[in-house]
C-alpha cells in the first residue's frame, strides 16, 4: 500500500512538472538541465516505456528514479536483458549499459511532445552501431512477476 502512495506521489509530481514546463516564459530559473542542483532533473524520463525501431522490433525500457534502468524483451521488468545507469544534462538523458555476453553500449534520449527518441548505441560493432527507436510511455502499470 505504501508503494502505491509513493507511485501516486511521483505521478502527480511528474504531472505538475509537465504543467510548469508548458509555461515557456523567458525565465531560466526553472531549468532542468541536471546541473542546477535540482533533485527532479530527469524526472520526465522516469517510468515504463515501450520502444520500437523502424522494423517494429520492440523492447521495454524501465527508468527508475534512483538513476538506474533496465531493458527487457517482454513487458516484465524482472526479465532483464540489459541494465545501466543514467544522468541528464541539458534535457538529454545519457546512460551506459551492459548487454551480458555481448558488450556495452549507450542510450542517448530526448523527449518532445510526449514522445521519446532513443539513440541505441552498440559498442560491440566497429564502428559503433546506432539504432533509432521511438518510445511511448506505458500508462498502465505492467505486471511484475515474482
């Protein structure tokens, strides 16, 4: 029950920040560059996302508020395929990850108009392979198998 309360609190915080962000006044005091000491920097990225490439291949990205993320092949965050850490600077999410048995990579992500654009960079290719994904936030809480 406590977890539901925390999730609802995070939801309203994100909604509130989104509404404040809609006011595009000239003040720079509301910047969320990640370097201004704000504890909310990057909160717009936190959540569950379905990301698909141009071929229709879909992965599920779970971004946690503790600056970690996991990528799963199916909508179950406990079935981790890759994992990493993240930070945000100037509105851009950057996160190195490990793909066990394959190699390392990076995610570079931006969000505009509620749509996430992901540059999925695979360092196990030479030169690095860049795969563009588009992600949409999942509204319903996905099942977590225990």
